[in-house]
């Protein structure tokens, strides 16, 4: 037996015929697929800016 350790499983865009488990309850929280993806990106950037600032120097320079 193998247990998948993927922290962000099944992030495919929902279609009319299928949806992912991660995306199934988004509307209950006032979110859509784009909101989910942008929140994941924002969370990751926040972590990089606060903990590994040197690795994101090119992004910081673009923002300044």
C-alpha cells in the first residue's frame, strides 16, 4: 500500500462533469477556482518573502 503525501492533491479546474475534492466546497466560502489558485500563490510568496527573502530578490526588485 502507498499513501500519497501530496499536500495539494487534485487541483485541476472543475468542469461541468467533474470536480476535484479540493474545489468541491469553494462556493460555500465565496471562492472560485481562480481565488483558490491565487490564494495558494499568495501564501507561498508570503512564506518566501518572510523566510527566504534572498531567493526571491528578482520578484522583490520587480515590485519596487
